[in-house]
C-alpha cells in the first residue's frame, strides 16, 4: 500500500481552503488540497451574481454573528480587506465598490478563482479533484483515506464549508470531523436565507412575487434597513436575508414599510384629501403591494373618514407591520450555514484545535457567520491566512 506524505492536507477547495493552501505553500510547506467536486471554488463562482462580492471594506467583528463575538478580532486584524484588495490588484483584476463597502469583480468571479489557482501553483500546492474522503485517523500523524488513495500529513486543515448549498456539493463532513475529534459544535441552521409565510398567508401574498421595496426589518433587538422582496412562499431580499441569521422559530418580525418618512405627520397632512390609503401608499410603495396590504388590514375607506386615533393606528401598522414566519427555505436557498465548530475549541490566532494539536478549522465550518455583503469571504481569507501561517 502506497501512502503519500505531505506536510499539510487541506480538506476542501473553496475560498478558505485555497487561501490557506497558498499561504502555507509560500512558507515552504508541502501542501495537498482534497476537493470532492470536479472543480474548486464552486461557491465562489456563483457568488455576487457571478461577479463575486469578494470582500467588504468595513469588515470588523460587528458584522459577524458568533457564540463569541470577539473570536474573529485577531484574524480580521492579521489579514484585512485592504490586504486582499492588494492581492486582487497585483493580479490586475478589475473591480468596483458598491454600497456599504462591498467589492465585486467587474467581469467574472472566475477571475478570483483563477487568482487563487495561480497563487497555489506558485506555491507548489497539489490539488486533487473528485477526491472523496472516506476516513480520517490520527496517530502520530493524520491519515486520510480517499477514493484516490491514502494520504498522511503532520497538519490537517478542515475547510469543508457548511451545509449550504447542497447542489454545489455542500456536505456535513467538517462537522463529522469535529465530532470525531471531540470538538463541540454550536447549533447549526441556515443563515442568510429567505423566510416563508404560514400556508394560509402564502395564499394572500404569493401574488406579489417579485415586488421589492425598502423597509426596516426588526427581530428582537436587531434591525436592518434594506430592500425586502416577495417570493412565492414568503420574503427574501437583503433585509430579510440579514435578519434571518438572528431569527428563530416562533419569533415575529416587525417591518417599517416607510422607514425614511415621518409617517404620522404625513398621514395627518393627507387626511383632508379624499384619497384612499392605498392610493396614497402607492405614491411611495409598489401599487400592487399597497392595494393588497390595505385590503388585508382593512384600510379601505377614504382617509378623511378615519378619526385621528385611527390615523395613529394606521401609522403604527405602517411602521410596525408584524409578521410571523413559519420557517426558512432551508439549506438549498441559504447563502451560508449559521453556527459550526464552537470557537471555544479553537485558537483565535491560529484556528488550531486546543485539544488536538495540528488540527485546524477555517471558514464557514466555524461558528463565525458574516452579514451579507462580502464579510463571509473576508472571514475565509482571514481565517485561512491565520491557519496557513501556522500549519
């Protein structure tokens, strides 16, 4: 039986795995990346509408959800968005900045994948595709049994991502590896995911599919003001995806439908007109939504027929429309997986398991989940860098 020896084996050829590989390779380590898909970086390829929202200028611990909000401080400081932008520029990849500090490729996300492949090639990293992990063992070294043979290494890095998105090849391998070596996991659930209405409400709102508008969406103490989008099952759009990482079953959401307007003052000023509430709302919101919403809520008479107290009630509903989602659209629609390897099990400086020397976990498999807008990629680069400097 031939066993191939390397200094470092990395499980997973996504953003974190490839970045860790080139960093370790640059240090003179012999590195092997094992990827079970037929190509690397499948999630990179589809991100940002195919243009890869590869980082965010504002990435800091406040943009991440974790059982330990301070865990990501060290990694984000050691490898910053500015560092990654310099790498992108060194490969002459044209990019642009959108709102909220988001950076995208001008052309295709394939440019980022090719950049990572070029960096790995320069660092003499070996990448094996269609390589299925069958068993992982540890004695003096790590031994990984696959459909392509057996590999041994001093260090093992788990960069297998989470459970989203299954059609791109996502599996629970990283979580199984963590459990195998006695590491605790936090609750694992879909993150950055559309929410769905109960069946009886889907029938009411499904006719608004495709309608989008700006709204403030609040869940307990957390609020985001961005676009919401009606789907055939419920709600999506940036504001809903963001809040989904904080939402739990049984929680209600409060939607401010006119977040940039003094609604009580506006309604009082319009009260003398003979307009219907739906007609007035259609000046500021999509007409079909305004008509449906007013019909459901019972605001069907001309505004002047309502008392001041009733006008105040209308204003309160517009600023706090309460909805209670019944669930999410699951991992098949989730952009990330919320939760993962408990950060108490890892060194924040190296991503090494405290109880298992030379075992590292990076990227999405760790309980660090970024907000929408490039933060999860920055976590992949930062955590991959830290592990790559340590393996």
